[in-house]
């Protein structure tokens, strides 16, 4: 019995779990092995670490859970189950305690930041083929508004931080490259390590007056501190315009609509004699054209009885202007390494773009070279040098006909009924005005820009590395050279007779510009922790900068040869010379003090005493202080929230005041201008001196005072991150025009500190990073979104009567005043029973017809008018929209699996209104009858049988829509754009190590692949992403054009943005 009982007891005991060995590999999100990662069986002391290839092996049971951890990465738990081999991918902790962010004159731990600072790393610039870094930065940082006026490869962007800055002096952000002001368009994108944006006054105050409206800090890559490596990256891309105007190329249809538009404007009582002088016109010719089309005749050119060419063409001028595809190539080679005390980084880049145009194409080439290194001379002294050289060459073909751009001239003169070539091979008249100029190939501007910069610096360390003294000296030489040639273009109207277009143009102009810039900084910082709870870091320093610019321009006519580029071969008497010179200096002392108690309570104080030669003597110096504070609530003892819910939380606040140093040299001086009179006296044009502008006394700095509050937190073990800010910026004493003075004053009203403005805005960044199993392998992914908005209001301005065509107190910047459209007139009775619209013209004699626009009589006085055009008497006008972009956003999706990686970057604007300018291709023949005919107009205008059409009765010179802003034709230009799409593969280490490679990847990348906008329900002829084509800031110079939604050059008559698909490879030896 006892034996049986014992046997029963033994059978009831659980069998011990079988121990077995499992192997695995730990990698990061890119598939790179993690060396030295801890692998521990949960709840035990059984553990190991990964080897140099990220591999490990460990004894486990089927129920074991492995805990994987590594400094700077989020810990992960992985059930073993029945698997024998594990592939484990861990991702970086987005809020790791040692992560640093570049700030003014140094770095700071991200967790200790109290100002509004945003940073992106080199990942933004990887695997992309574009001409300059600016295009890659667009949309990557909330409220960093980068505007490119068009897609021209040489276009320099404007950098704006947090919206409208000043309507006086304006205010771009200060852009610094390795601490020195520079042009990012001349920088090799592959050299960039990080880009930080200092948005609020607290973070930017250390740069004083030049950092008033934000600072962009671009930091280049540092030399590696381990073994030598060589990296080659090559990119080959095919490009084509993202947007090409879709216009009618049927010559007869164009001519018919031309006649209709012209005839209707002239009250159906007059016929045209020509199509804007380049094409004879008569009803007989139009009838012949119709018959030829019906009969299928293909000949496009005939001769009349006098031998003059008569045209019946169907030419596509845009097709002849652009290549189907163009080619670009981007090659980068870098060498980096260390031999102990000496570290070095050397890189070179060549970027070549074959140009967009089919004839006389716009070749573009850039070359970059950088040599960066450091040497540790003593334990306490390190010396560094950073040299860069950039060279850019660009050939810009010119269109001499009437001096307009090629796009504007095609719109005005590129009529499809007139072919480019005559039967004898000569150019037609219309062609000579447009693309024929390119075919002739003699006119153009050749630009060469060179930048040489060198920074030499030292760093000393004392008191056990607690005290550092740093100094640097920079010189930068920039050479800008241009050669412009203009010669007449030959064409024919009669076979055998050659004429010249624009005979007045026969000259060569050479321009040389040189900028010499020097800068020096010396500063010291002390960093220490006391009693284990008090962290203190202080810095004090001095900065000096000087810039001198000289320009010389010489032009002479009478070229001996049409293709000469030597001004000595110009022998004409018309010789003109001009030159420019300016010089400015800035100097300042600055300091920063950081304090943290238990990494919980954070305080930062910044200040700069700044001086600038650009200001009057008694106003050259000013002090700009700021203060910011933060509270890491998650570090409080009372914080008992599980890290799985909230892993970190911090609130921030800052306040600061900065003067605006974004002014031109000599802006505050009374300058005399020497000019040439257009009146002949004693047989010559005489020189005279114009009266200087009057400068009032008591001028002072524009001042921007910013208050900012922010919140940062992480959730779900930092898989979800949030960062948000709300700010109020008050710009006071803006430099604008004063009150209108009596004519007896004898000069224009002087400018002064006469305006104030308030900008309120917010921005958020959301990040989700996680992984899941796919086919037994981890799929790592990240979703990042940004969203920002701002509104600017005028608080003070010299417009006592509040006229609507100027700024006024209480105005929201960008507001568009216009009429409310009730529809289109149905018939004559509808016109007779409606308020009179005699102040607006839809025909030459101001007669209104069925199909014309019908505007609402808001005030019921029986007439459509604008009152006295004032806020308190605006007649039938009202605010119908706002031209400033609202809710700018971006979405970045990325993932990798089994060495494959993919990413998609979307960027856009959630709300923006725009009214097309009178010259915009949107209007087609409604502007001028001889303009191009957009295809979307063909069946979309009002007729008796098409009364539901969007466009009104067909009539040219139609100011009732072109120049009369109204709700019907106000456009919603919000958009979403797929800015970049990438797909690639990283070759496994075990493959490439056999051929001495450290890393290798291949990829496909596409830029500007897709875009959608509400505007596109009408037309895709316009690039909605550059609809304004100008900086969001408004200055006095462009103020009037900036009002009421008609700012910039977004009329479609400019260099298009390019869509590209590229194939790339990157290898590291």
C-alpha cells in the first residue's frame, strides 16, 4: 500500500521543463548588428551579451521570456516558445537621456531643453537626388516655412520661422552652417549631420538682433573616431516637369476662340486684324482654316499672292520647349577615420543636371569639397580646421523678345496656328518671340559662383574637463560672376527675306561681385554637478563679424559676333557702367546659464549685448535678454504613473525680447542718387542728383517679444512621443511709412517706427515607433506627423482712414477683400432687375450680357461698389478669404523588414485661399484674347446651352473676373504632396564582409511624385505648392502686391518644379 501511495505521489509531480539552447541575433531598425546588447532570461540571473555580429546563444525553457536591453535603446521582451533561432530588432529610445541637441554655441541634453528647439538628423537627406539641401528640408520641421519661388536649380530659398515676422524690415531666419552664416543651396547635403531650428526668443537670444525671427543651425559631419572608412554614394535620376500647362494645340480651335473673345469684348461689333501682331487675322482666313481642317489638309504653311507666309498650324510650344525627360547625376565620395590623436573627414561631390529645355538648355553643375579634421596636441588642447569649397556653373537661356520670360512670351505669342519653322527652315514670327530664341541659341546668362570658407578653432579643457575655452576664426570669400549676351533673332515672313527681332538688343554685360566675410568667436563654459542634485552650466563669450561686398557691372553694344563672350569684341558707343558697395559689422557679448535641480526643475537664462553698424550711432547697441524654465513632472516623487502609460512628461515656458537686425546697410542714412536725365540739354543727356529721402530723428530697433509655452511627453514606453508649443510674438516699432504729408513738404513721407503686429500660433509633433512580427521576422516602423498654424494681426499702422488697399489696425494679415458672387446672369431680364455694376467692366462699352458674373448687392443701394474703400465704408466688399497658409503639416512613414526599407514623406497645407493675378494662365483668353487657350476652358464657359458652366460668357480683357476678386473664382489652394518615396535593400553583413565592405545598399527614390488640391477640380496647369512664389513675410517693397491675396509670382509663368525618379547605390569600405 505504501509503495502504491508513493508511486501515485510521484506520478502527480510535474515533470521538470527541458532546458535547450537557442541562438539569435539582435539588430537595430536598419538591420545593423547591436554589439554588447544584454540578453537575460526574465526572472533569473541567466544571461549573456551579443558578439561583434550581434549574435548570442543562451539556455532556455519553452516558457522563457528573453529581456533585451542596450544603452540608448528601448528594452524589449521576447517569448521564446518553440523557436530555435531568434531575430530580434530593437529601436532607439527617442527620449534617451544622453541624446543631445545642437543649440547656440554648444549642445544640450534634449531632456533638459526649456526653449522651443526642433532637430532633424542626416536621415532627412539620405537617398535623395536634388540639387540642394533646402528642397529636402521643406516640411520636415513644424513652422519652418521654406519658400522656393520656382523649380529653377539655382533658386535660393527663404527660411521663415513661425509665420509673418515684420511688415517693415522683414525677417528671414538666420541660417548658420557650422556656426557661420551661409547659403544652404551651396552646401553638399551629404555633409549634413543635423539641422536644429531655434524658434523662440529664449533659444535664439544668444544670437541677438540677427536671430530675432529664428535661427537654423546646420551642423556638418564630424570625423570618425574609429577605423578608416570610405563611402561612395551615387544617384542617377530621370526628371520631368511636375506641371506643364495643358493648352489647346488645335490651331483652328484656338483661332476661333480668339475671335470669339475679341469680338465679345468689343460688344460683338468689331473684328481683329491680327493676333497680337504675330499673325494676320481675317474672317476669310478663319473660314479657310475651318475648311482645311474638315478636308484633312496637313500643310501648315502656304503663300499668298505676294509670297507672304500664311499659317494653318497646330503647334505645341510647350512640347517643343521641354525635353520629354532630362538626366541628373549625383556622386559623393567621403573618407573619414582616425589614427589616435588625429581625426579627419574629407568629402567631395559632383552634381550635374542636363537642363530642362530642348534647345539651348540650362545646364547646371555644382562641385563641393570639404576637409575637416582635428588634432589633440595635448590632453588639454585640441585644434580643429574645417575648409569647404563650392563651385556652381549655370547657363540660363534668355528670351529676348519683348524682354519677357519664355513662359510669359509663350502665353502671349506662342499661338498654335503658327508653326515654329517656315518651309525654308527659318523661324516664324511667333517662334522668334518665344522658343525660336532658344533654337537660335545665342542669348543667355552664364553664371559662376564660388565659395571658399575656412574655420580654424581650438578647444582647451581645464579642471577635469569642467571648464572649456573655445575660440574660432572664419574667413569666407564669395565670388559671383555673370556674363549676359543679347542679340537679335532672325526670322522670316516672306521666303528668302530675313528680318531681325529686337534689333535694339545687341550687347554684352559682364558682372562681377565679391563678398569678403570674417568672423571670430571666443567663449568659455563651465559645467558641474554639486551635491549630486544641483547641475550648473554657464557660458560667456564674444562674437565679431564683418562683411564687405563689391559689385561692378559693364555693358557695351555693337557685338562683332553673335556668340562672343568677350566684351573687347563689342565696339558700340553705348557703354554703361555701374557698381555697388556695402559694408557692415556686428559685435556682441553673450552669456547663457543653465541650472537643474535633480533633473526635475530646469532654468535657463540667456542674454546678448549686441551692436550693429547698420543702425544710427545712438541706436547701435542694445541688450536682448530671455529666460526659460521647465518642469519634468515625471521625475517628481509623487509621479506614480506606470511607464507603460506615461514614460516621461515635461512642461516648458519661455519669454524673451529681441531687436530686428535684418536691415540693409545704410537704411538709416539720407542717400543721394545720381541719375541720367531723359531730356536732351545742349545735345546731351545730363546727370542730376535726386533729393534724398528724409530720415526722422529718434529711430530705434524693431523689437520682437515672444512668449512660449510647451509640453513634451512620452507614452507606452516612449513608443509614442508628443511635443507641442503655443506662442505669442509681438513685433513692435516696425519700420514703415509715416503719415501722408502735404505736397509742399517736397519729399516722400519719411519712414519711422510706426507699426506693431501680433502673431499667435502653435505647433505639434507626434511620433509613433513600434514593430511587429511578419513572416517570423520583425517589421519595424515609424509614423511621424507635424502640424502648425499661425495668425498675424496689425495692432498699429499709419492708415487713419483704414483704406482697404493698405494695412490697417485690426487687420488680419493676408485677408482678401472681394465681392460675393450670386452666379451668372441668366438673361436680359435678370440683368435689368439687378443692381447696376457699372464700376466693373465685362465689355469695352461696359454693357452687361447674359452669362456675365452677377455680384451681390450687400448694402442694398442698387449699385455694386466699394464705397469709399474703407473698413467703415466698404460698400459691397467683404472679407472673402485669407492668402496666408494655415495648418501646414507633414506625414513621414518609414519601415524596414529583413534588410528591406521603405519610406514615404507627405507634406502640405490644410487651408489657403488664392485669387489668380490678372496675368495668371488660369484666365487664358479671358485676360487677353491672344493668350493661350487652356484645355479646361473649352467646354466650361457659359452659353445658352451650357448655363451651368463654371466660367462666364467668353470675352477677353474681362476685368469683371480677372481684376475683380469675388467668391466664385477665389481658389482653395490647400494641398497634399507626396514629396519623397523610397524603397531599398541593405545587403547583409555576411554577404559583403567577404569583399571588404562594411555597408552596401541599393535604392529607388522619387521626388514630387504626386500632388492633390481642390484647385485641381478646375485646372492642373499651376503648381499649387508654389502658388505664391515668395517669402511669407511682407516688406514695404512688396507690400501693396501682398495685400488681398495677390502676392508673388504664382501665375504659372515660371520654371516648373521637377518630378524625378532615381536609382542609387551606397557602399562603405
